[in-house]
C-alpha cells in the first residue's frame, strides 16, 4: 500500500455538505424514517452471534407451484416461505383429499426439484435486466437497456418485417413454460392479432405418440392416478416413472402391495424395473416384435374379445385385396368415399354407421373373404382387416419374435399369459417410444394388445397415450370470442364445421378440427401454428444432417429429403413460413432450441444468419439466450400469479401466487407481451400506419393493437392476475370454484374434461369420488372415434403406409442412425432435472456426479478397457462429444444411455449430446390429405428420433482430457 | 497508512454511499466521488459494466454477489445478512437487490457509518457500531472485495480502478477499526 | 439413562424411489449453515454400493457382546464434497475452456456417486435404494464414546442429540458410530448429526424427510404405540428390521426389506430364484430378513387372490396421515414457532 485512497479530497465538493442517507434497498423495519432510525441508540453488538439471537419468523407462507411442463408428474401444491421479500424455502402443501376409501390419497405431491426451486431462482444465471447485444452474436458483449428501449426496438423490427416480408416471418418458439394461463394467453393473443407463427414444440421434442394418433386419431388419452389401483396388471412400457413421475410413483408401489402385478419392459434394469414383479428385457427399439408376439398368443389362443373389436375397431372392415384400400361405398355404388363395409357371415355387405358404434346386435364376420361386385361391373376380392392382421401376426411366434427382440420365448409366453389372464390391464405411458424411428409401429402394436383383449374403458383397464387436461376458457381468451360462437361468423371454417355438425359428428371431432385449423385455416382468426420439427429441418438446416439417412435406414422407399419435399409440395403438412420464405424474427419464449433440438449444431450455421432479430424471454441464461440479440428478463414462478394445466393423471388445476416481487427488472410474461403490443401500437401510430396485411391476406390492425390486445383496456399489462381469473371463469370445467378460492387453496379438481381441443380426446367423465377413465364416450356411449373409419383403426390405407408396408402394425428392425457403430445410444429423462431447468443447479449436481456422463454396461466397458469415471469420446459419422463413463450393472450389452438435458456449456470440448443425433424424419410421418392423418395441436406431426443413434465410445488419455478444458 | 485515520464517520459514510452507487449502475457514484478517485464513465460504460460484472453473459465478468464468491449456501448467507440488517433495524425493500450484492453490503456500511456519525459522544454506541463494522467487513464485505479484485485485470479502466480502490478503502477502514 | 418413550421410523425399501427429496428437504432445512455444506444428515444410497461415507460398512464401531469395538474415522472427502461450480466463469463464456463444472476439477466421489450402479451381472443385475439417517439407537455407541458427555438421549422421545456447547470436536463419536452418521463441522469444530427434526416433532410436525417424501416411504411414531403402524410392522409382523443389528446398538430406524422381479436362467427365462441374493440381504438385516421377505410375498399373494391383508393395507397407507402417528400438524400452521426453535438450537 503506497498511498491511501481515502482522503476526503476524493469526495466531490458538496457531497459532504449534502450528506444524508441514500438507501435504495432498505426501509426502517419500525416503519419510521431511516434518518430517525439512524438517530436511535444502536443495539448492542459484540459478535456476529448476536445477530442470531433474535427469533427468525416468516413474514408469510404463500401457496405456489412451478409453471413448468414436467408433464406426467405435473403438478404439486407448495407452501412458499417468505422473509423480507425473499423466498427461503418451500414445502409441499399436501392437502389433497382422498378420492374414495379404496385408493391412496395424492399427498404429498412434490419432488426434490420443486422442493428447491427457491434455490434455483436465485442462482447466478438469473436474468435481472433487459439486455441488448453489444458485440457479435455469442460474443458475450451486452449492454443493459431500459424496457422502453428494448420494446421499441423489438416493436420496430417486428413492424418492419411485417411490412417488408410478411407477418409469417415472425416466429414464436415456445418452451416448457407454456401454462395455458394468462402468461401464454397473452403470447398467443399477440401472435393471433399479428398473424405471426407459433412453433408446436411437441414434434421436435419427439413427444408425438404417433402410434396412438394413427390408431385413435388422437393422442390425448390418459387416466387418473387413482385408476391404477383398480388394475391387476400394470405394464410400464416406454417409460421410467421412478425417475420421471416422482410424485406419482407411490401409486405403483402401493398397487403392488394391493396385489397388482407390475411389469416393466425395458432394455435396462431401470429404476422402474426394480419396482416390478416381472422385468422383461428387450433390445432397444424392438418392442413391436414383443407386442406382436403377445398379440399372436392372444389370437392363437382364442382370447380375442370379438364383441369389443367388432364394435370398437376397424378389424371387421373390408379391404380390397387389389388396391389394399378399404372397400368404400364409392366402389360399390358410387356413393361416399368415407363410407365403409363389414360383412355378415355368408358374405353379405353391411354399411358401417359413421355416427354410432353400436352394432344393434349385428355380428360381423371377422374372417370374411369373398368377391364383391363393383359399380363399374368388375369384381374384387375383399378380406377383413382382422384376417389380414391374423396372417401377419402368425409371423410373430414367441420363437420368431425372440430372434427380433432378444426376449426369450419362455419369457414372452409368461408375459402373454399374465396379460391374457389380467382382469384389468393398464399401462404406464411415457414418451420414449416416439423417440425411436419406428416408434409409431411399436405403439400401434402395443395398442393392439389392449384392443384385442377389450381391456379398455373400464376401471383399471385401458391404454394410456399422452396426458393433457386444461381449462377450456383459454382459447376463448386468446381469440376474444366464445369458441362456440365462432362458426356463426360465416368464415370458411365455420361453414365447414356447420356441415360436419349436421352430419352428426361429435363435439370431439368438431373441436379437433379447430385444432387442425390453427395450422392450416386460411379464413379463421386463429394464431397460426406450425410443426417445430418441420421448421428446424427445413429452416434450421437439420435436414442436411439427415441426408445420409438412406444408408442408415434399411428399405427406405424414397430418400427422406425427397419425401419431405413431396409432403411440402403436396401440402400434406403445412409449414409456416413456406420453405422458400425466410424466418426473420424469433422469440424464444423460455425455449432452448440450441440445447434441445437434435442436430442443433446446424441452427447457428443455417438459421441464425437469416434472423434479423432473436429475442430470448427467460428467467435464466440458457444456451439459446447466449446467442440472442435481446434478452428479456421474465419473472420466476414464485413472482407471478397464474395457473397451470395438468394431465388427467393428477386432475387438479394448480395455481401459483406472487410471493415476492420479481427480481431486478424482471416482469411477468403477461406484462412483457402486452407491453410489446403497446409499443407496437405506439410505433405504428408514430409512422402513421393503421394496418398491414398479413400473409393470410387479413388486416393486422396495428393502430389498435394494444386496444385489441387488452380487450379495450379490460386486461392491461398489470392485469395478469385478473386475466388468469377470467380464463378460469369462462372455463366450463373449472368455473365451479372462484378464482379467489383457487388462489387460496392452490389447486382444484376439474369437474370435466371440457372442450379444449387438447383435452377433449380423453373422452370421459370426471365423476366425484371416481377415478377418471378415458374413452368412455366411445366405449360406453358408442360415439365414433375421430378417425377415417370412425373406429379404433389398425389399418391405414394411405399411400405412404401402403408403400412402406406399414398399413398394418409390424416390426421393422431399428435403423443405425449416425452410421454403422456397435452401441445404441438410448436416452431418457433424468431424475435430476425437468428439461434443462435444474440441470446445472448446484444442489442437484452434488447428488449426481457434477458432470455429464454416459451410462455403459459392464461388458461393453470391459471390452473397451473403460473403468467407471473414465473420460470417453462418443462418436459416429455425424459428430462427437466427450463425457465421463458411468459403468452400471443394469445396462443391456450394446446399450448406452445418455440421460438428457445437459446444457451445451456443461460439456467439455466442443460437442454435446445432440451432436451425434441427426434425427431423420420418418417418411410415413409426413402423411397428409387423409381423414385423420393430418396435423393438429401437439399431434399429427413428424417426430424426432434419437434413440436409434449408433455410436462408438473410446477412452481418452488424461492429456486429451486436459486439452478439453474444464468441465 | 494514509490520512484515513482522520476521516470522519460522516465522510466514510459518504464514501460508502459512492461505492454502493458505483457498483449499482454503470455511471453510479459520480455525484459523490471525485474523478481522481473513480474515472468518469466512458461512452461504453453500459457494456463495460456488464462485461465486468454480469457473469451470465460476459466471458470475463465477475459476479457482484457474495454467494458467488463463497462456498456457503446461498440461502443461509441470505439469512445471515438479513439478520445483520434486521439487527440494526433495517428491512429489505420489496424491489431491492438481493442481500448479498456488494452494493447492498456497502449501503449497509454507509448506514452504520452514518449512524456512527450521529452517535458521536456515546461511547457505548460507538463501540457497538465499530465492532459491528469490523465484524461485517471481516466476514463479508472485505473478503468479497478481494475476490472481485482478483477478476478485475480485464475490466475497463473505470471498473478496474473502482475494484482496486474499493478493496483498498475497505482494507484501510478495517485497519482503522483494528487499531481503534 | 433409558428414555421413557422412543420415537422410531420405519422405512419401506419397496416404496423408496431414490429421488432424494428427503435429502433435499433435510439439506435445505438443517445443513446449510457454515461448515455444513458437505453434510448430508439424510442420505439415499444405491445398494449394493459403497454408500456414504464411502465404504462405511467396513469401518467398524458399535459393540460386540456388549463390548465397544474400535472404529475408523471417516475422512472428510468420503462423505462427498459439496462441489462449487464455476458458474461465474462458465455460463458466461461460451468458451469451451470454461465448461461449467466443479471448481476443484473432475470429482471422483460424491454422496450419491454409486447411484443406479448396482450389483450382479446383467440380466441378473440387482439394486435398491436405501435411505439412512441417524438411527437414534437405544444403546448409542456415540454416546458411550464421548468423553465430554456431550451426547445424550432425550428422555421424552429417545432422540440422540449432541450438545454443541459441550462438544470439543474430539470425534470419538464418529469412530464409535457403526453407521457413520456423525459429521464434523470444520468451521465450528463440533460434531453434528441428524436431530430427528426435534423442533418439528415438538410442534407435532413430522420430520422433513418423512413429510416431504413423495414415495410415502417413512412411517414415524412412538415405538410403544400399539395402535400405530410402527409397532405393528416391527413387533407384530416382524417385517421391519434394523440395519446391521450385529452392532448391538439397537437402532430405532427399521427397514421393510426389498422385493425384486425374478431372475433369469441362461436362456433368459424367468426362474423362481430371488434376484437379490438372500445372503446379501442377510448381511444387511440379519437372519430375520428371509422370513420377512417370505411374509411380504405371501401377503401380497393373498391380496392378489382377492383376500384381505392388514399388513399390506398398513404398508399402502391409503390415508397418508396414518403414517405419522401423533405428528399430524402442517408446518405452515406453526411456521413461526417452528423457526424460533431452530434458532434456540443454533444460538
């Protein structure tokens, strides 16, 4: 120390004379002035222990939850403990009432991640101020800007892009915070009012449940947790609920004590397998062979529930053997192409009633095969779907199937026996199967088991696909109209729907059509959605990675690229903006595509250079926010009041209350979107601009945008709480409890599935004291399914399916995606994070290994001289990444597991887990121009497939490890 | 040693205020501290500030939160600091910075020094306040400033100087309290 | 010296899903103070495995035929280090040379390092999760080993507590405890351990690890409460067993032993042999584990056949509150007084 720095001359002249207290962060606790407090005699102080003497009391506890899509395990009511405007801890509220004395109650819902969100929200990657990039993208150069400056700049760019290139060049990339509450109602409303494009993230997440969609015309089929207590056999298949459904898991372990047999089908002796009464190992991606072997046991043993399949499925329907198409009324007498036939024994045709599944005592001949005279005078041989299926199933004897899936014939027989003898058979659904290239075939084969046995629509019996249960006031809020009024406005879609209505179609079909119309409706006034998988493949350049797919996937009928081109040309699947137009602005709303998209390394190279503006709206700095132009700080989940959708598994709407003020300048999502509308209106007015024309040819009323956004001022930027309440008040399935009361209790049981296009597929009643059972509208009430044949449909006569020999369920060997390498890199959701939100949280990491790792089985590790904890290089033709090996006893030889959602910046070296997964699109998933193979919200879109990824791993030297840098 | 010993409690209080303001915003502190002590903000001060102090976006930044520099649990640290502030009658404002931000800790010292100034002549009060200042500096603020200083070589001039002078100011104040 | 009553816990290993919510509940409530960052008063380990502290089952301690046995002092790192992350240097940078990771470099041990590693050989791999806290033994080896008399067993509930004012940090208790459930605080220089959430129990609130457990794994109550599930499971059905009873400390935490799916023969066909070797279970829970497992299987079979089973119904605990004996208060209703007591302890 040469010279002191504390001379009074360093104080500015005048600073001292004006000296008084300047304390922006504090108040006097007594309520008086700080000046008066300072003048009081101070308390005694001897050591820091003194500050610990006073009792620590909480200012309040507040009911809250976490606005994150943890899907199957959502949601949990918490009490949030607050002191001095800071959340210190949270503990489960645990006040759920027991449904009835037969079943366990749901307490105390919550997991280790929810129990430490208070730690997460104050971690150092929290974003506290709006920031603008001050150097190149990703350069790390930023400047803090005011909300006004940020919103004005974004508003200007938004308006410029709309005028210069079109409203469809502005893209909303929606992440896991979508709550079907006020927050994303504001986002959706702004998108609708400006005709900008929302990405449906389900497809690029690979959560599409394509097989269920192909079979039921709908993926939203899920029961309530309590219903598992009425099952006597539960199959965990394509799921790992012990990791991913932590608050739900006790229903399975307790059902086991209740006498239920738990089966777990998985390659590895997973955490869920440890809780099973029977574990069935199966080679990754070969589950269809196992399922079809069970089906063959059912058919061969004469266990088919003929009444059920005759009434509910397409198995009795007749198919032309010449074209492979269903025999239609048009063929027979020139009538409707959408009218199909069954046969009475003896070969008499019977037209299928499209409006009612009830056969009125008619017994179709399931094995019929005969000649039918056609209108054109020719004759054609027809056969039932059942007879074709039976022929196909005969190839799946236990011995033959064992060759395909690796499960022993003895085990297949034992499993088949359990399944056949079950009184009430259910499954635990996850989203794993959709992430296999042929996962759709697998899921169709799985569903066939349940349908052949008629194990559906009863307590404890049924196939679960994808869960979704939401309020139905949200769409109304977004559109500013009552949904039911919509078709009276005489738009194109409206007339179409009126026609459907007159044809006697169900409300399910009606509302599902509205869902489709959000993607393709040129005449409606809805936000325009597009498939994220298509978007990333076409606009993001991911398709370039998949150009070698023809070498990886055996027997492809046409190159993936060509199939994609054809589908876009034919407009089977709509893409917004179209392939020849360039996206210009992207809003990443809590989304993180640079981490999550398979093959995300292409996005920075192909998509980002096209973008004039990339805006990240989030509460934490993600891999994607690091590459944005603007970062807008969103409030965390204890800093807003709003509500959150769930699934039928836990049919309680959940509410979070604002416990503390948003940190720094963070703002609720609702505020951000509403204020953006306000700024856009102001900027448009300043330019003298009244409206622009959207890509749909509609007027976008820029000069009235804020007025429209707020419904004439009713819901201004600070009225998120009121908007959240208004959504519930106009919901048919949640308005039985007032918003004020819901805020207080934090949760309320739905009293119906409602009319949301996303929930309505559950097609059942929420009854007091009873578990929720899906599909009873079809099974009990005989309402038709939203499929081409109006039945559960196993036969798909779409040309793409016929061409690929996938018109019936079958087994196809898993492709070698990424090249011919010996190890399959499977994956799964981790126990330690939901998406990437907790992945780098210190508490979670300390209970993990602190770094990313790949799970390897003992034998594969030994063969490569890899020991537990060694650093390894994982590679294939597409890319590489470096992690540590975790050697376990439960992995199947040939299988590795890369549990998901590590942030890119947690990997040492340049690659990350997505770098080896090019994820080519499966051509059949590009089908369209079909009665039910068409796009809808979260369904009917191509998926992403990383579970068939093939890799090799090799140990790296300590020197190479050191060269990778920290991590 | 410097002329520090001759600084009055009020002067020190003003210094703390200036320091708190300087760590709060890119051009803060200028109304209190002379340019010979902290360089005037450059036209790029906003970006330089984030580069220096916003680790979530900048390569070379250093967090201004004590919990980022300590192995202690963040929540426990929040609790301890809130106990400190509460002990002296202070309550955190609803929209305040987190309690472990260096500007909040400096603001607290600003308050303690100001209170010391108002307590002239009351030896018991002065004793308590000086013991508290010493303990708080030793256990929280000074180690934090040392840790931040360690990152400061790459900072823009204003913030490099700020970190250096801040650490030295706290060190000298600690010495005065030790000797007092 | 003997307590009037004893609070006890039964942990059901068939319901434990290894989610560590208990660990987090305990951590955020009790062990976040200075010097406690690396402490985990509650752990959940995958068995078989080294557990926490690493290799604790080979460290001795306890008694044999009433005589205190020598024990090893676990090293600090064997409990697992609370890694700090270079969040400031990494997130931050997008620079690959600053990948986010533990500041201290590549770790080679952590408290849950062996998670899901398991034993056996595929496809006959086996594993289960085993949560552990202080056993609040009836004959605590730690108490006997403490030369300061700083460890005592509370008369009203048998909770074993360290008086931190008397403790001088000699760590004899750590050597003597055969379960290695005592930690040393290098900052305050005293030994610390699970206090069975005594301040919560005093307010009628279940322990954090019990109440916050989403798997509904832990029964809590007084051992002598004949109507309570603990008495039933420990004494009536004898399915709840102490861990390593051979140490003779008479633990008051008991375990329902794990069931597992059948193992496979060489062709991959299921056979009746237990997947978890009985001798491994016996090495943990003693010879009584065989009959306990058989009873669980028999009662489950009874349920499957449509019969009644009080044992199964007890373990299911349809009404969650039935698991906690007299401790039925919601912590939010006593939030103020609860925290006050925490402070009394700390002060």
